[in-house]
């Protein structure tokens, strides 16, 4: 882990207490192929994996893990 990433993590712990080092989000998308790993636009501590393709946006999809 880079020094900058460690520094951001430690700053987050000071501000918010015990926080996870990273997150994995499962997402649905109509255009990106299943299995694609996408960087989160808001933070480099989260990655997103496309697990389902939907016909169009607005679908309500329930996935049991």
C-alpha cells in the first residue's frame, strides 16, 4: 500500500473511528460486461464488480447472496 493511501486511511480513522481498508460493491449495468471490475469515482478505497446485466435502467432486481 502506498504512503499516500496509508495516510488517507489513517486520516479517515481519526475522523470516523474504525473503518474498513476497502470495499467491494456488486453492481448491475446495461452496457458493461459481467465480471468487469470498475474503479469507484468517489474513492480509491472501493471497487465495483458488474454481476448482472439489466435490459434497461429502472429495473428492480433482487439478488440473493
